[in-house]
C-alpha cells in the first residue's frame, strides 16, 4: 500500500537545455483546467486505492512555483483535501529560485509544506546561461533566506557537474557558495544527455563541448570529499545530508516501496502494478474523461522483476540492501537468487558485504550503472 504521493506540475516559464521531464511552456496553457483534472485523478485514485497512512508528499515538475499565487494556493489546498494524513512528516515542493518569492513561500508554509528542493545547478552566470537557466546566484541566496524566514528550514539544493565549459575549480566554487547557505541537504548529479533535449541535439551535431570522462570522475570525487569535509553524509549515489535530513520521499523509491503518481507524465507503483500517465495535457485530460484515469501503460510486476528492482534500486543507497528485508519480502535469500552476480561484483571490488548487507564500494559508486545492470534479466 502506498505511503507516498508524487504530484506533477508540467509548466515551465522557460525550458532548460538538459531537461527531459514532462514539461510545456507555461504561456497559453490551460492551467486551471489541468489542475481541475488533477483533482479528478486524485479523487478517483483514492477511491480506487485508499491509503491508511501517508508519510511523504513531493510536488515536482516542470516548475511548481511557476503557478500564479491563486493557482498555487488552490492546488496545495487540493492536495491537502485528498491526501492529508496525521502520519505525514515530509511535504516537499520543487522550486526555481527566480519564480519563488516570499508570498509563495508563505503559501507553502501555511499549506503544511516543510521541505523545499531548489534547482540551483551552478553559481557561475555563464554556466547557468548555457544550461538555459534564468536565475542568478543572488536569487538562490534570497530564496533560501526567505524560506528560513517563513519557517521552512529543511532545504535541499540541486547541483550539477560535468557541464559544458565547467571545470573542477568551478564546481568547487559552486560548492563553497552552496555551503555558505547552511542548508541540510544536497542532490548532486552529473549531466546526462537525454533525447529530445537541446543538449542532446547539439551533441549529435558535434556542437557541445563536455568535460573529459576523467575530469567528470574527478568532479564527483571532489564533490564527495567536500561534502564529507562539511559534515554531509553521502547516503545515496547522488544525495548528501546532515544526519536526520535524508529525503524520506526519495528513500521510498530507493527502498522499492509503493507510491501514488498524480498528473501528466507521472508514474505510480500501486498494488504491485507500475503505471504511467499520459504526458500531453490534452491526452491526459481526455483519458480521465473516458476512463477516470490517465494511464497509457500498466504492468503487473512479477516476483522476479520486483526482486531485481529491490537490488538495483536498493544498491543506490550507501547502506545497500539487507538480506533480512529481502527474505521478509520475497521468502528467499538474495544470495540464493543473485549469488553469482554478487560474488562476481565482490571479486571486482565494486560491492562489499557487511553482516547481511551488500553495498557499493567507493569504486562501485563511480560505476553504479554497470553494477545495477548485472541484476537485470537474471531471474
């Protein structure tokens, strides 16, 4: 049964050059109509699969803070109306600094939002322009300061590395600016070239100069060193937190737990089924009119698929996967199912074993995708 819910706001004032999430330009879009259809999906979803307790809510995009004040408040009230829970202990909203002002932060705080995830990516103006971002570093400082002032102190900053024109010193500088704001959480990702993005198209034309692989690896190493030096614990491949400030919502994904997904392009995992919503707004709304739900894909997972996901999702976490938990869920040991793969990865030095747990070594964190690939299609 789901204990988490994700809500997708697909509207953006501008489109970043690296982003492949489901999104559309805000201007001219039927925002109010879309929000009304989101509420229909919420009602139908809860009616079909009610929750007993909900622990986390995450509102992402797109750009949730691109909504106008009234729309934003209406939407948050809607979420609370259908997904309120006495057990809720983390309510996160993604925010772009240039579209997040004191009034929107006050609306969030009044609506129970207690965590902010701010898209920063870098602090050098030329890198931000290259990424298609429209904020400057002063916007980040202001947003963090105003969030704390209204009582939202659980703040995460997104940082990127491996960017066109970026070097190790630029990453170090970005991290120093970030650390100076005294926030408890960071997500840090290397640039991935995704199809249908500006960067992908430029790369295909040979018009995108990226750091060499060795430089990108050094950036990741510097990132880990600096985070450790400043008191942040790496609890997942791309996430660092002060103790107690780990993202509870994202841990639901990495722990392979079920969750609701509401909105265009959102994904759900409910009652052992993975479902994907239509991305285009017209199709999303039309499907809700026709069937009550916007699903374009639904798959009942086999036990084999669940076990594979348990490994490649769980190994993203630095504390890895517990065999006791695996036995509890699947009635057998992960060593009985994946013994040869685990042994091979232990021999390579990419995994380590401690008690009943297996987890990535430091070398393994640099080769995560290669490690995860070993568990796909095995059972």
